[in-house]
């Protein structure tokens, strides 16, 4: 139907529609002229048609594809480019708060942040995490000043420098910024509410665990953190009082032979055991109430071949402590409920921001972990490096 001899064509049928929706049946010509089909239908080649419909169609398709790719890429950048350390805010949250946290890969931080997020979601609060490098003491005054300049409504922190804490409180009050601390009973911060473990309760639980594993006749050394701060005296006394009251339930009670203080940010833990063995060779049980020191004491027991002779009860929840419990080096550990501390910190701060009265001390739960408990224990998933809390 196109003219010419059929022998010049390889017969294969196609159906196309012209602009008036009239069907034509054509034969595709095997030749090197790509304009053959276009010429027969329009009478012109693409060049003669000024670019023509097909070129316009191709350009339109390419433009649409580029727009779609650009949209998807912009959405990807928006997700990746979010600032780390921020919980996704609601459309218009009631409050914006900041929380100072340690930049560590520890279970406490992970569970604490989970509690914060759940409370913030429930209470319609935008919670922003501010990471502090490991080993640096938080400067309470500087943290509060930054929060004021950021226009937040409240701040949660652990004020390790109590000498500057009164200035921080005063500055917060002057700028109508609500403030609360967590895990901070070892520092003298008057008029500043705190959420965390009751230290007397910590001492009683550690003492009760010591009695269960050792019975009577034990010689005990108690290790406490040393912050070089005047406010720690009451903190230490509460733990010692709790331990002694638990020991008093046994007859005869274990002997508390030595109370040592070790700075959490030092390497003194490896020196403690050799000193104890030299000065108090009868010591056969150690209660270490400092989370960061517990794994170091455990490793010292291994290095000095004292595993089994000296029982170790630790504090806190770290991956290293869990490993030593599995290996039988540490009998057990007393753990703060980090999730509850995070949750209650946000809840109590919210109450303060709304003008409600809150207690100066909000106690949270403690629990113990021993080898037999680990089979039912769900290990927290630590966040990866560079990932937001």
C-alpha cells in the first residue's frame, strides 16, 4: 500500500494512530533512512518539520524525568541533612527543650534517650539533644546561656561543676528558663530539682546482693566515685548508710574494712586492687559503686589472678560490665533505670514549664543483673557513630 515492490520490505505489521485517531496498517521498511515512516505520514522529514512532534515529545519526556529525579533527590537531601541530636518536632510543639548528654556508646545513654523521646512524643514537646564530649565536665552556666540564646523553654543537664551551678540557676531564673538535673545527687545544687537514683536505696541493694552471694564472714571494700566536690559528702554517706543497714541484717555482719574514692575520669582503677591486696589482704569482696570504674576493677581481678577469691559487685550498665558478668568475673551489677530517668526528666520539666510544683528529688527505680538474669535480658541497641540519638 506504500508503493514499490514488496520484495524491498521485511513484512512486520505495526499499528499507529495519527492525530485524527485514524488507524493505518503499515510495513516497516528495513533501510537506513530513519525518516522513512515520518516522511510517508507527514510528507516531511523531521528536519523539514522544524524539529517536529517527536522531538518535542522526547524533550517533554526528558524534562519530566529530570523534574522527578530532582524531587526525589531533594527529599533525600532533606532526610540526610537533618541536624543530629534532634527529635523530630511536631507541627507546633507546646515546648522546646534541650538535654545535655554524654557523647558515649553506653547503654545508659541509649536507654535515657529512648525515655526522653517517648515522653516528648506523648507530651508534644520538641526535645533537642546536645552532646558533650566524653571526659569533659559539663559547664552548667555555659549550657544555660546557650539554651537562653537558642530560645528554648527548658533544659535538662547533669551539672558536674557545682561551683558554677548557682550562677546557672540565677541566669535561668532571670531569663525564665526552666531547669532540671538528672543523676545529680552527688553535687550540692540547692533549689534545683533532680531526677535519678536514690543513693541510700543504691547502698541497700548493693549490700543485699553482697549478702546473697557471700553470706557471713566477708571482708568488704567499698569503692565510691570522687568528684573533688564538697557536695559529694552527703552522696557518699547515703550509700555507706544503705550498705551498712543491709549488712546489719546478717549475723555476724560482713566487715566493711575499707572505703575508697576514685575519680571517674582517671586510670586509677587498675591501681586499686594491688593496693587493697597489700594493705588489706583479707578483703574478699568489692562493692564498686561507680559505673566507669567497674570494668577496670574486673580486668584487674583477671590480671592479678583473683577471680573467684574476690567477689565483685558493680554498678551501672555498660557492654564491658555485661561481658565480665558472662565470664564470671563480676557476680552482678546494680543498675539505674535509665529509660525511666529520661522519661521522668522530660515529664517533670514539662510540669515545671507549666508552672506546677515539683519535688526537689524525684527517685527512679533500680534493678540488679546477674548471670542467670542475662538469658531473659534484652540488650539495648547502641547507636552507630555519627548517628543522631
